[in-house]
C-alpha cells in the first residue's frame, strides 16, 4: 500500500448554521459514495455494500473516549494495474470534531516496478464539506491562499517560523511586470489539506529576505517549499527552491510533481487516528463485561439447578446446565485472552507512537537545520563545497554557505541570475578572496586598509565609485539591507570593455557596526560616466 494523500482537518459549524459536523459528514459523504461509486449507505451504524467496480464497508464506534465514523472504499482504476483505497474518519472527542482522510494505491500485480503517473488532490467531498463548515489547519481555511504585501511581511515570517505550524508552506513569487508561474488559487485547491499557499508580492520579497536572509527567501518568479520547523538559521537546501528557468514551473507537471511529493509526505505522517484504537478497546472491554455478567447469571442458575437436582432434578436437565456453563466459561476465557492481547497491542502501539513522534521531531529539526554538521543523512543533502559552480547564481550560493563574514542581499542573487559572465568559478574565487579580506578586517589583523589587503591578490580592486555614479546613477548602487537602504561603493572588477560574458563587477557595502561586508551586486557593470546605458 502506497499512500499518496492524507489530511487531518478540524471541523467547526459556520456561524448561524444548525447542522452538526456529524450530520454534514453523513449527508455529504453518502452523497459522494452514491454519485461517484454507486454505493448506497442507509444505516451508518455498520454495513457493507458494492457499487460500480467498488466495495465499501463502514462502522460507527461509540464510547467514553468519543465517537468515530469510519468509511473505507476500494475501487479499481481502469487506467492502471492498481486499485484506490480511500479511508475517511469523522471523530468527535472533548467537544470538538475533526476529519481525517487517507488515500492509497493497492497494486493488482506483484513484482513490477512502474510509474503510476497519477494526479492526486483533495477528494471532492472535502470541498463540499468546506461549503457547509469551517475547515481550518494552522488557523488558515482549507484550500485558501493569501497574498503577502509589504505590510504583511512580519506576520508572514512569524507564520513561517511558528513551531506550531503543521503543514508546509508553498511560497510563489513573480517578477514585477509578469504573472506568477502558477496561479495561486489553482495550486491552493490542488494542495488543500497538505500545504498552505502564499503569493509574495515583488515589493514584499525584500522585507522577507531581510528577515530570513536571501539564501532562505524566494523571489524573482521562483517557488519555494518551507517544511514545518523552518527557522531563519535552517539549512537552505532543506527547504527546496524551484527556479523559474525553462517552462517547468509554468507546466501542469510541476503542480503534479509537487502534489505527489507533499501527498506522500502527508501519508507517511498521518496514520489511523488514535481514537479508533481507544474505542475498539472499549468495545472489547464492554463485550468482556457482558460475557462476565452472563456467566454470573448462568452460574447462579446452575447453582439453583444443583440445589433443585438434590430435590429431584433430572440428570438430563443438570447436564444441559453444565454444558451451558462450560461453554460460557470458555467464551469468557477467550474474551479475556482477547482483551489481554488488545491491551498488549495498545501498549506496544502507544510506545511505537512515542518513538515515532520523537523520531519525527528529530527529523523535522534536522530538515529545518537543527542537526549538527556531523549528521550524515542531512549533510548529504547539501551539495559538496568542492564542486565547481555552473552558473553565477551557484557561485553566490556556494559563497553564501562558506563565507560567514559576508552578507548577500536579495539584489545580489537577482543580479547573479541576470549575469552573463562566462566563468562562474572565477566569481567564486573572487568571493572567497573577499571573505578572506573580510575576516582579516573583522578580526583586526588586516595590517592596513582594503587596498593593501587586496594588493598582490587582485589587480582590479576599487575602493569606491565615481562622483557621477554616486549622484547621477545613485539608485543603481542602492540596496535594501536590515530594513533600510545603503549605497555600495567598493568593488572588484573583471573585464573593462567588450561583450557581457567577459565583464564582472562585485559591489559591496561596509557595515562598520557588525563588521560585515554586505554584497549587493554580482554581475554586470553598473552605470557610470563611461557606461551610461
């Protein structure tokens, strides 16, 4: 069984509605089963039925722990050698209601490895329930999306970093003059129950980058996935970034792949609800108690029969009572053994859940950057630093991971994306040199000024920009940093004239307060008197 979708959704009545979640669930799900599969559900207490290439069984469990309705449907898929299994629960406990769904594939053949090539999303009956009830996860309504403007950056970042967040966040961005690569409303409907969707406006991406650093932010038409447990010091590679190169982000394949990845992750972390095990245990215990009561009644009748036998009861009547007593005693012993097995199974399940929850927490912490550098499984996710970059953007990303005394702004990544410079390894070499000089400056071991530090190591260091560049083209050299704007000046040069692939400029701002060099541009030569265009 491969689970490809799972969701756990709290359910609450909408204001002014008299319909209970239980009434809505029975109405909507029964209508879906009949219309979609031809399965008729009349009595929700327990039953089973067959429909159009489909089978279903359902049961209602009641007890001190709460109430649970469970429906399991299996139906064959005419498009492939597998069948679908959909299990849905409506639970009521401690005054609240929730819905849980798991969708899986059962292969009809053994030993064949193939790509199912399926499209998975939230079942249609969830949308129908959402029209009648309030379905929320992490305080956000199911299937909705929100637009992050400049004024909403703070609350958005707080949501990303919230330790209580249960679902991933898919952040979509766009260029100022173009639409997003994927429509947020379409993606939100497809990922309902397994991820939140946020569309970050271009102007807001700068504030987000300032808050969580550009290496962990997303901008310029890219899409990023933030797993639960994200922090501003998390490993960037643990939260996948999808770049806007090519047509992939604009295709249905991207949405399908993302839904499949998130659906499988949800299926791994959401199993059968614990309430079901508790209610089944109560059911067995009630059966054992009823058997005990009946046995006591039979013992009483047998005792009366013995006494009566002494006064003339026939041997045949006494034999009948004896057989009944022995049969009931055997049934009680069987039930008591079953209860003991269930109690052992529940205890083992409880211990397993505790271990799983602990492992899950450690896994999320590792994925979010909480693991030490010695963690082999997580360290393997991050590309080895020894590799040579293939693009200017990759050179900046590698440098950002290796240069603690440099700060790379969002504009540094944007300029790197646009750069046509033909030797990314030289870009990385210059950035590593800049880190070495920055470390000397921060530690007070430079032994002179920046020109002295670069002397003999790089022939094209410039300590500032011209007066014309600073006044006439000042906006080109201004970047957003720590919630304010600063003007870059010092820079390294490669190439002076010629085609763009031969020209590189790395501009930075010197932050005297933090002793950091703030890199704001890695790419083409910015405008000045010799380069007015």
